[in-house]
């Protein structure tokens, strides 16, 4: 769920093993916000949890968009992408992970 940054209250359901996030075409989760890059991040389900991988060209010059950082998400974790702040929550139905 977006909790700050202009899209407050917008909720996204994660139902895939890998979810690409950005404002460009071909993203699994397209968010029309100029503070986001075409490909901003990916959420990947592995080892029983989603992991957030940020794509950060500024932090890794010459990396061609390679993942710069990764973090394992726990329920109620908050993270920022561009000017947007998100809160990750797990409902009891989500414990087994994505089915897609």
C-alpha cells in the first residue's frame, strides 16, 4: 500500500513470483509517477518471503540497471521508491506465497 507521496491509499496485491515495478511499459506494477524510473524495482518471492531489489543507476554507474540493493520484507516494513512510501503487509491468506 502507498502510505505517502501522492498516491496514498492505493493498494497492490502481490500474486506473482516476480513483480517488476516502474512507470514504463511492460511493468507488472505500473505506477504513473514522475519520481519513478521506467524500471524502479522488482519484488521477488524466494525462501518464503518477498525481497525488494532496487535498480539504481546513480549508485552503480555503468551497471546498466543491475540491482543495487536487496532487502527481505517483513509485514509492516516500509520502503521508499522515488517520492512514494510503501508499507508491506501480509494477510493470513498470503502466508503460502504467490500462486502465479
